C-alpha cells in the first residue's frame, strides 16, 4: 500500500448504513462495494471524485442514513489496487 501513489490515483472509502442491494443503485463507474460489513452496512471504495458524488447523492436521497467519507487516501479493497505480485 505504501508504494501506491495517492496523488496520481487518489482513492477513497466511505461508510454507508445500507446493505449492498440498497446501495447498488447509487454506484457509478469508479465506485464499488469494497466490504459488506453487515446486512445494513457497507464500505464503498474507489476513485475519490466519483465516490464523493455517490456520497452526496445518498445524503440527498436518504438524509437519515449514515454515510461518511473515511479518513484514508487510498481505495483499500478496490480492484484498482489489484496488481500482479513481483516474480509471479
């Protein structure tokens, strides 16, 4: 993770108080469910700009649902981070 350039490829994550089926309509290219924490909690991950739009859309549509950006600078659990291992 330390080798990833968070300036060239800014990633982000967000906590959402919705299950994966309920959050699916808000997903857009560059944003994915990174972790299903419970039937009513997911972690979204992906491109920072796209994720910020998704977070704002959820806040506007469902103001009583927990949704917040996490204090990270990389898109952990994202397919963006999957790279071949050296010597493989």
